[in-house]
C-alpha cells in the first residue's frame, strides 16, 4: 500500500513539474507573439491527460497542438486519424503528428 502511495505521489509531483515547465519555459519559448494564460495551459494539460497520454513529450506536443487549434474539436479528429494511421501503441509519435498537423492548420489560417 505504501509503494502505491509513493508511486502516486511521485506521479503527481512529475505532472506538477511538467505543468510548471510548460507554463514558464516551453510555451513562452514557442509562442512568443501570443499571450497564453496559465489557466488555459492547465486546461490543455488536463485535456491531454484525459485523452490518455502519459509521456511528457506526448503531453507537451498535445498542449502545443491545442494552442495552435485554439482548443477546438479538430484535436479529437486529429488524434483519431493519427491513431488510425500510426497505431495507439506509439503515443509520442501520435502526439507529435497531431502537433505538426495543428501547426500546419494554424499557419494556413493566418
């Protein structure tokens, strides 16, 4: 029981660190010309977790993808399409593919 508690604590602590890194380093570095609220980043982060992504790099890609997509329903479609093409066993590649597609969509809309 203690091992499970410790594992849960470490997992939560890791998530908290990743979220802080997204808010203070990763997102400001990529989105220099857009102001993104920390609460929005929290929402996008939680959304990535709800989609079942657990790897840090996958979560980072999905948070950035949501910013590019302005968090619309396209994200679910892109994830489903990438899962179909790549397979659900490769979540980091799926997330990276979704991120790249979202970035392309954003640039087309500019």
